[in-house]
C-alpha cells in the first residue's frame, strides 16, 4: 500500500501507449539512538537503516507536527521537485505500521508540493534538505479525513518517518556538450539545459522505425546502468506538429530506460544532463508518429 495514493503519471501512461504504437543527494548517518520531539514520538537516527518509531499513548496532536530528526546537508526541497524517499507509516492509535518502503526494498518517488500526495506531506517536506530524516505527525484533515484509505481508518492521525534520499528538478541539468555530428533531416531542437526544449519538425519525415540520437552529452554524475531514469520530457506529433506531452509544467517523471525503443542504448555510459531525441513511428493500430526529447536528470535505485 502507498498511503498517499500517487496516481499514475502522465508520462508513464504515455510510455505505455507509445510502446503499443511502436510494437503493435546523499544521506546523513549517525548513531541509532532515538530522538524525542515535542510530539513525544521517538525516532531512531541511523538513516542507513529502517527507522525505529515509537508512538506514545494519549491523545494525538491536532495540528501538523514536523520535526527534523536528522538534518541532511543536501539542497532544499522545493515545490514541484520529484522526491526519492524511504519511509515508514504508523497509526497514532496503537502505533501499528501500515506501510513501509523499506519492506518493499525500494524507495518511493513522487512530486512534492503539487497536490499529488496528502496535504501533510506537501506541507511538511517542502523546505527540508536532501539527506534528512523527518518526522511527520499528520492529523486527519491533512491526511485521509473521515473516509480513511485501505488499512487507514477514518479520522486517523498518521505518523511518518521519512528519509529524503534525493530531489530532482530541471536545475539539476548540467551544461553538457552539444553533439555536432548529427545526421541530416532530424527535427530541430532548441533550448538551453534547464529550460524546456522546443521541437520544430520542419521538413523532417516521419520515422519508419524507432531511432535515438544523443543531442547533448551531460556532464553530471554518471547514470547508473539498469536503474530507472528521472527525466523531463516533451513530445510533438508528426501528424499535427502539435505538442502531445510535457512534464515541464509539473514535475520530472521516472521511467525504465528500456521502456522506449533505443533509450537504454542511447544513455548507456552517459551522464546526467544528457538530452536524447527519440523518433517513434506510427503503430500498427494507426497511432501517430512522435518526436520525443528527454532530458535525463539522473537515476533512481531500483532496489536498496
């Protein structure tokens, strides 16, 4: 269960659709001693291990409680960032654990500050720093209210210990080096790293088969092989010349490198900040061909 109910993202849905067309920064470690804040909740401080959380007896707070258990030394989280977190969630009443990314052995990713998660997460995590462990005590009106959700009963106060592993936004794009030996006849792509690119199809013919071209080689951290990519994306239809998708107005997306033809091969051995142009042909079901530009911000560990 994922307590904040992040919906399937636009690009993820479009990746699935495009596949049908084509195929027909750091953490802060310290001693494991628990810390106790104003809420009375104790949380262990070793961010390399699953948090040990103890919820006191008695009535819960009626307002959102945000306590920094361990302060990370990374950048501050901003509205619209894509967060990578580990967390545990417990009910205040009885201290029962109802969710944990640690048990799934993979961190969770979601946009923050955009209404994609419960209000207590948006309010409590924006402004925290990467590497931090944060305690959130979320009252019902900033959680799931009277209706509850799954194993969470109505009017439940929730307790979360959240480890902020990373945060991505377009400012993570590095300068990079433009590739100069591109083949002729490609769509024109304009825009500086960190800005939304503009795709002009011009006289570029619609592709008959998938093709991938690296437009800019990044100079950020090396992209980890076989791990999901964090990307900003924009796509234009060959049929209409109109934009058919963009992540730039919301938050970056996470997609598997092998989810689009040629993408995994294009980014192999590349670094963050790499810009890739994918040309995807029409599918057997009549789907329209698409020119897609992906700016790769980094990778997310698939497993811990």
